[in-house]
């Protein structure tokens, strides 16, 4: 069961990975009646569930379908279902995610960067944004974003003046979140999204890196005034990138990851500078599977049968993406 299957989302990319493996019966659920995945033929069956009774209705969908493995298809499902993992385990349903403590920690960007700094991981200068001194700490231009819920570059702002940074920080506070300011790292040496997979006992399986292309409209959230901010739609060049993968694997090791994590960062003087870490599968997971690193299939294989994942040969090349369309008759809307 994949929970959260909106269009061009992590959930639908997970479905593609499972279809590629060719050995799973796949179900999906979502709160939106127009979620693309509800009508995707890759699913055996899909379920419309309510926002108000989210966890209990996901559980009921698992009961009805007989699904024993539940994969969150996004940031919010990951947080909600990860916190309820014990409830699902009582009915012999495993939530396929990272450790609950890791999910909780890395759902808060301020806590994330405090943890990385304490572990000796190089990071962009990062601080909670409350006044002019905080802007001076990180310098200009800078990135301003909420401490929670900024995955996929949601609500991320590129500020070139102190006034802009403070005004946007006030906007974030008025929307109930904590604003943070982060040093802007240029993309001269590349921006990367790197997936690192660890087993539930902490053993490292491997990693895969994609150098993002930032000249495609789909992959850019903002460009101008001396900076570029990527969107949540990664595409670009996948290759070995052994040094950067080693750095990403070190991050996974020191934070004691027990599942999938996705590290987004830019490179300065050969050093990976992470600006976002999500303790879940990434929406670029299907691109990785096409390259030979089907992290979802590898993790499920271990969880289901104890099969230890083996190192896969990566197929170097450009991995590109676009949007797709679908027609649903109004009488068929769930």
C-alpha cells in the first residue's frame, strides 16, 4: 500500500519502481478525489480516504486490500504514518520508513542542521531568523524557508536584501512556522540529490547520486538576481560520483539512519554542503531505479525475505522527466 499518490508525486514514482520490479501487487490511497494515482493503472486498486481520519482509514484500506507493507508517499504521510507504526504493527502491517526518531528530527530543519553541525558535517550557515543580526550571520543573498514542510523547495524564498529576508520571515511566522535563514551556496560545482539506503539495523546498503540539471523549467523553482533555486522535480546526470557518495554515506552513518534518506546539496571546493535532508524515499527514486538502483525493491526484499541487497552496477547517463496526462470521467471520480 502506497499512501499519498498525487500526480507527479513520490507516491506515483514509488509505484513505478514496484512495477519495474515486476513482483508486487500494488495498492494506493489518497485524500484528494483528483489525485492522479487514484486512476493510475499501475495500481491493482486504490482507495479514497479522509483527511480527518487519516491513519484509521489508511489502516482500513490495508485491511481491505490485505496489504502487509505500507509505504508513505510523501512528507506528511511519512510523519503521520511513521508516528503510528506501532498501531499498524499490531495488525502485522509494516510501515516502510526510517526510524521514528530520525523522521521526527529531520522533519525540523533547524534541528536537522544543529544535529549535522554537532556531528562535524559541513553545512551552509543556518540560523533561526528573527532580526538583522541573523541575516548578517548567514550573509546575503540567503535562502529563507520554514523549519518544517519545505521539502521539494516548497515555501523557499531567495532573498537579496535584509528587508526581503525579514519580510518573508514574518510571513512564515504568520503562517504558524519558524523561519530559518541559510547561506546561499552557488551551483558552480553542481547541485546533487543523493539517495542513501540503510537497513533497519543501520547497515549501509549503498547510495546513488544525480547531478541536477538546472536549465529545465520543470526543475527550477526560481531563477534571477544572481541565484537559482531548484524545484522538487529532480532530473539530470547519474554516474558513480564516488567521493560525493562517500560523503553522503558518512552523513547517513553518523545520524544512524535505519532506512532511506535523501540528501540535497551543493558542492563547494569538492565538499558536499547539504541544504535539505529528507528521511524517506525521494521523488527521483524511479530515475534511480532506471539507473539500476531500485532502493524500494532492495529494502522490501530484505524486509520480506531477509535477502541482503547486493551492489548494483549503475548505468551512467541523463535521466530526464516530464508530466503525463490522464482523463477521468466525472462519474468515475472517487
